[in-house]
């Protein structure tokens, strides 16, 4: 009986210690003031559609997705590719996990694999090909393994990223668990660099209005990697979506605001303090402009609960 009590006390102590550890940095407190650099004019655009393709998913403790999350609640994390249609052209935003992900994943160090395991559904290229959809442009939020895996599945597509992101991804510092260089180191891909030539936008000092109509606007999102980007999709002044890549893994990261779980951030964020600052700035933007719906890349809840974003059905047998 005494041994049982001791074991129980040890388990309770472990749970309490774990909970405290998982809540490190649960709140972001910074002395920043919201300031509109530029208040964009948003027109209604009826001919834009947003679709997502869940290429894979994983389930993990909520506490591993954002600091302050529950250590007793499971959370689904998805690996998405986003397909945008526009009268002037269609494109993918990220590729999710591609055809060769199992082969690519073997290059991940064994001690990291349990933290980044996945369950495949179907690759973006398989889904799109069956539906007769051709992709000639891909914009990447960044070049981490779970966003860049499918690059070489689209051999005729132009691949857009920032020069800073590409330079770092090609350096000796780009290693697992964040980067898997084999995903993008061949000469098959046609690389293009994003030029933020459209000037200030919302809280951002520079931007790229892709079609010069205010509907698709890319902005730099510093911190998570050297050259991460985010994407605004504006259907109207009342319906605006902000795809934020991996700046935060969940919407709670912006609403609280909160950082990633401490250990996760150390593993995947290039500049932890800059990421924290950027999360806070985006959270201020969202509080002042609630018409903007934020969509972190891996937050399956953010995709599945939206009426204006549709899942692209998977392949049929």
C-alpha cells in the first residue's frame, strides 16, 4: 500500500512538473502599439475560390502546439496545400507532404521522428491531377520539410519564395528537423524570387499585390525562418483571410497571444524572439480588424470550420 501511495505521488508530481513546463511562456506580454501603416481598400471579388488539400495529419497533445495548451487534450495537426483560383491565374500556397515523403522522412534523425510522425492521406499532385487541374505556380510560406515536400511533384511549375529563404535553405545550416534539402536540391524546379514591390500593407512595411487588384497580397513574416511569407486573400471588405504559415501553429497563438511550446520553438523557429514579436503584432492587427480570419498552416480547426474555404475532395477509388 505504501509503495502504491509513493508511486501515485510520483505520478502526480510528474504531471504537475510537466504542466508547469508546458506552460512556460504561455502569455506574450510586449510593449507594442498597434499602428496601421496603410489601410488597404478592399473591393468585393466574386471570382476567387479557396480550397485546401489535407495531404497528411498527426495527433498530438494540445500543449505541444502552443504554450499554455492543455497537456491532457489531443489536437489534430494537418499538413495542408492551399489551392487558389483567380481570373488571372491559379496557384498553390505550400505543397503539404508529397509523393516521396516517406523516402524524404528517412533523412530525419531517428530521435526526432516520433515528434514529427504523420499519417498520409493523398498528395496534392494526385488529387489535382485526377481532377484535371494543372499547377504552374507554387508560392511557399517557407521551405520547411512539411511545406516543401511536394515541390518536385510539380515539375513544370514555377516555385516562388524569397531570396533570403532560398539562400538559407541552400546553406549548410538548413538541416533536419526543420529542413530536408533533398526536397528542393535538384535542378528540376524553376525557382523565382518574390519582389515585395507594392509598398506598405496593414502593419507590414512591404508587400506584393499579386494581381494588382487587392485580392491576393503577400507579406513578409519574419522569425520562423529567414524568409517566411504570409498571404492575405480578400474576397470583400468583410471577408478577409490571412494565411500565416508557421508563425503560429494554432489560432490560439494569436488570440491569447502565445508562443509555440518552448521546446518546439527551439527546434523549429529560426529566431525565437523575432517570432514572438511578429505573433504579437499580428494579434494586435486581428484585434483591431476582426473581419480578418487568420489561418495557421497546421490548424485543421481553422480550415474545417470555415464556410468560405472548401476541402478539395480526395481521390475516389
